[in-house]
C-alpha cells in the first residue's frame, strides 16, 4: 500500500551507503540493518526511515533531500490499516476491521464478530467469552418462602423458583457459572450456622443437578449469619435471613 506524505528535510544525520544496499530502480525493499528501518520508494530515488529522515539513495549522498511523495507504510497484519495507525496489531488474516484496524463488533458486546457465536445481543447485556448473553443474577425466595428454623429442607415455593432457574440455565447459550450461597439467621453458635448455611446451599445445588444442570457449573458457599437482609430482632426478619441466593458469573 502506498500513501501520499509530505516532504521532510534534514541535514543533521548521516546514513552510510551500506545501509541502503539493495534499493533498486523501480523496486521496493527494506534494507537489513540494526537501528532505524529503511524503506525505498517505488522509483528507488530515496528512502525514508521510521524516524522521519529522508536520504538520497543514488550514490549514497549524505546531503539532505526531500522525501519523494510516495512512501510505503508497513502493514504487518495485512488488514489494510498501516502499523502507524493500527490500534489492534496482529489481527487474524481475513478478519474485517474498522478504520483503527480493530475487528468489527457489530452488536457492541465486546466480542468481535469473528468470535461472536451469538450476534445481535441486546445493548447492555452481559455476555460470556463467546458473545452469548448470560442470565442475570438471581435470588431464590428472599420474600416468597424461607427455610424452617435449623433446616436445610427446600420448601415447595423454593422448588418452583429452582425449576425456573434450571430451565433458564439450560435454555441459555451462555457458559455462565452459578454460585449458590446459603444464609442463616443469628440464632445459635456462629460456627454451627456456617455449616447450616452450607447445607442449605448444597440442597439447592443437588436439586438443580437433578433438573439437568451440570454440577461442574455450580459452586457452593455458606455465609452463615454474616450477611442478613433483615433484622434478626424479629421473627419475620429472622425468617427472611434463612435463605439461599443464586448468582451468575
């Protein structure tokens, strides 16, 4: 690719003739050297370094001269955008790029089109590495139903919520992971409540596995009484704190 450039002049820098050996009339080739990179012009009349100096290739004169108007610019990844303007170097061959040399991302989800397995994602949607929408974070039965005191048995309304989660996860094209977190109220020893919260989370995980959600996509954690959503001073508040939450990540 050739690009019109303005002429440069300099007289404070000398380039030995040996550095421009290989420049031939009508040819375009880079000279082998250490230091600045030299490119010949199509006519072979001059060279331009990547530092901006211009030299006469004929006879190796050290006199400064104006760069000829046609100068080759490197395009290392061959995407049609010269390296000097390419904000995304090393783009794979054949990938469509924008004016900055970056792969096109038509739906703006952060995953370029050539890797996006779910094009047309709605604006603002959270996606996985394949560009597929991840279901939003979910909370199981914070208000609809709660675990009985000192119990890890799932109640009917909780099972209905978990059925919905299982269906959504299996229908999703994303590769989201589920983090299931169990909680308790503040009644009883803290260490006991931590174990109880883990058992509650595991109960939910086992149910989801039975509904077809792979356990490899599930992590289980207990928080004990450390993260209440209501006051433990009332019966109603304690009931709300006996819960399981499911978060996607």
